[in-house]
C-alpha cells in the first residue's frame, strides 16, 4: 500500500532520519498499530476555568473536584449502593486525602476494615477514570513506587475466583506493612490526575484574592495545562519584566484592596521603602480619598495608625503611577491616548479639572511631589523609591519562576480542539468590523494583531535589558493592561484617576469595546471563529474577563451557545454583583457542560463537614457521536505521524531505504 503523502527524492532525507527511530518494517508497523489504536479511544476531558483572582482555596477545590467530574463518577459507581454521607466523605477524601485521612484516623477505631472497604472503592474509581486512556498512558501517570501494584489491581477482575484471593492479599499486605495511608493518598492523586486530561485557564490568576502564588505553584505541578493571559496577568508579567509603571500599578491595586500578603509573604518583596517614604512625604497630607478597602475581618486587625500608614502608601504610589503613565503616553503617541494626560489639566487654585468640556471639583489636590510646571516628572526621591521597588520585583526568585511559567505555558489566545479561547475580546469597531491597530505595527487587526501583540509581550521579558525592543515591549504591556481597546482590557479608558479624585461617578465609566455588543450575534461569532481558522457546528468562543450577572438574569451563553463567558467569579468582591461564584466548563467526549458554582465555604469546612461547592451543571450541547482522539488536534498530529510511518514502510519495501536489523 502506497502512503497517502507523496514523497519525492528530497523527502528521503527526512524518512532516513525517521528510520533511525524505526529501523525495520516490524518497528514501523508496530508503531502504526499503536497510534491507530490511540486514535480510536474517546477524547479526554477538558476543564476550563477563568478569573481565579488569587482565591486559592476555591481554585484548588474546583481543581480537585474537576468541577463535579469526580463526584459524577462516584454517583455513577456507588449511587445506589452507598449512602450519601459516605459518598460525601469519599469525595472529600479524594479532594483532600492527607487532611481528611488524619481526621478519619482520629475518629475511627477499626482502620483496617475502613482501609479495606475504601481501597476497593478507590480502585473501582481508578478503573472508571482510566478507561479512556491507553494502559501505557495510565501507567505513566501512576506514582512510580506503586505503579505495578495499581496496574495489577485496576486490571484484575474481582469476579474471577482465581484472582480474588490475589487481589485481597495485595490489599492486606499494604495494610499489614503500614503503607496504607501513603498508598491511599497516591490513589486519590491518581484519580484526580486521570479525571481531567487537560486544563485551560482562561486568564486572571492575579490580584483581588490573597495568594496567586499558591495557585501558580499548583499549576506548575499540573500534568497538562495552557493559560490565556488576562489583563491582571499581563500586569504582573510587566512588573516582573522591570516596568516601573506596572510595578506601581501592582502596588497601588494591592494597597487599595489590602491585598499585600501575596507581595510580602508570597514573593518576599519588602514594602518598607514605600512606607518610610510615605510617612515622611505624605505625613501631613490629605489622604481621605486613598483609604484602603477593608473587610469586617480586616478591620479588627487594623489600628487607626495602621490605616493612616497604608492610605499614605496608597497615595504615594498612586501619584508615582499617574506620573509614569503620563510618561508612557508621551513616549508613545501611537497609543492614541493623549486625552488621558490628566495631571497637567488640574486647576489647583479652584481644585477642579475639566474633562470633555465639563468641569468637575476634585476631592484632593494635595500633591506635594507634583511640579505644576512639569507634572509628569518624578522627584529624585520618587525615582529612587520606584527603582528600589522594581529591583525587588526583578530579584524575587519565586515571582520570576512563576512569570517564566506564564510565558512558557501562556499566550494571548489559544485554538484547541475546535474552540477559540481568550480572556478579553477581539477588538471591533462600532460598525462591526475588526478594529485595526498601528502600534509599532502597520494596520493589523484580528488574529494578526493578537499574534503581533503576543510577540511584543515576549520581547518585554526576553529581550536584552536596556534595548529599545525591551523598552517598547514593557510600554506595550502597559498598553495591553490599560490601553484604549486593548484586546485583554477591552475598554475605552481606565478611570483610576477619576475614581480616586472625582466624586461624580459619571466620570468613572469605562465604556466597553463594541465587541461586547456584537458577541450576542451568531453571525459575528462565526466570523470571529473563521478569522482563527475554525468552522463547524461544535466550534465555540470561550471567553473570560467579564463577570456574568446571573442574579439579574444574564446568561453565560451568548449567540445561541456559540460563545461562552466563563468568568470564574472566584473574586469575593464580585459575588454580590453576580449572585454566584461564576462558571466553569467541562468538555468531554460526549458533550459540553456548563457548571455554575455557589461561593466556597472554605477549605476547613469542606474537610470537616464534607461540604463540596454547591454547583449545578447544564449540558448545553451534545455531540452526535462520541468524539474520539482522531477528531482532536492531537489526533490530527498522530495521523500525520501515521502517514509518515506509512511512507517509511513504502520506502523500506520499495528499496529506497534499507532496513537496519542491528538496532
């Protein structure tokens, strides 16, 4: 049989290289059979999460439970034979095996019998979640120390009387030699590993919540993940790259929301230089507009002196931020944002500012470091301070490790198995056309502009420090964070200045890009999908960034299900507006399932009370037939490998390449 590809003499060089790995007809044939078998397996489960915003406890619970996939397996296997209380406990055990096991050991006198029953159940769950994979892939996922044992238990048929004693003896031996707890933990981790084949995180890991660093630690250990950068991720990527403006933005945001734990504890960045500067320079200044937002729990731990210090720090870094943003706008006229130069528009005598022809009173004009003749210039002390703080971000080993991971696993968008994933928007004009940009580029729009933006974002981190390419890259990261109609910000302007200094809330509005009107139109969604090479009945846009206001009747499904907004709603500050804790998405071999979540009760209650996140799921789209790996992106790559191996077989049999039986 001739190969499906035509190989001329110039392709023989490639086939000869392939022959080094498969030197005989037998070797090539065996690999073709193996790959063909994989193509006929069901597609693995994909899990989509977005906008986790540092809420590590809720994120880890969603990750451990796979948005209900694990509990679904338990209900399927034991729903008619095991009580709900026991199923709740078993689910919690799988989610938090070490912590739950410690609690069970304290409360249970007969651990031997408990272990025996639980092992039987966990092995049954293992067998269920491994059924989609080849035995080889399952074996590779197993912990090395127990791989042989787990493999035997999963593939032993208990109903076979000859194997029953063998099965029971393995379990008894594990308990007898005091390896039961360790083995149980490894079994639970394997179940979670096999429940989801691939994780998509559609942006915004950072800010709002307490510990984004813990989330990133867990993602770095996850077996298969991709990330679409959100605006808050870009912000931290820029700060880690050495952008003084984005360092100031990170600190201003963190101080505003009293979210300093990730900076000081997570990344070991000292804010002492800022506190010393603020106490000296802003000691006698008006700071009422820069009071920090505290929860009721935080209030109990803050004295009035503490509150005043943090407000001074917040004001000091915000004024530095306004100056640095002005410098960026002046340095980059291509951003088209001169209307956002506001410090030079302040009327200090009358304590007001004129915006768009309307004059507004300012709540605060007490800015001791602003030179009215040169308002965007840093004082010498401010320059030294922001350089110190930026150096701390650049030298935080843990932060740099996390940002390198974001660059290696992340991008502005992802096309995967027929779906287009991005965090913000595809910028559009009011006429419904793709918006064009000329920011260091020539009139790019849609996919071409996102590809360009992705490249420039990488230059900010990887190009030589001090080079023009790196400097423009860092400026461009700021544009992605706050620039007009940026694809991950998606708004006309960011009104931080107005929110801090003007009482009139009409000035606070941040008009959304027209994309957010057009994305309700199926024809527009089809057009956007085609822009990224996608077409067909089961292609979707999967979007984060904008919380879905469920309590007002808003649906996460747009354009008849063509577009899905899965803003995770993990951030507690958003939950009063949305009414829920957001959405996640599951895409398995048979359907797409949208899962809505209630706020998380906390890790402690989840473990003690076996409380899962209250969730409800809706299957909104079923596939006509069960999708196999052959229909996925990986399947297409495997088919190309099969085609190449078929060509190699033809080359062996035609005498173009000689077999090497010595290898």
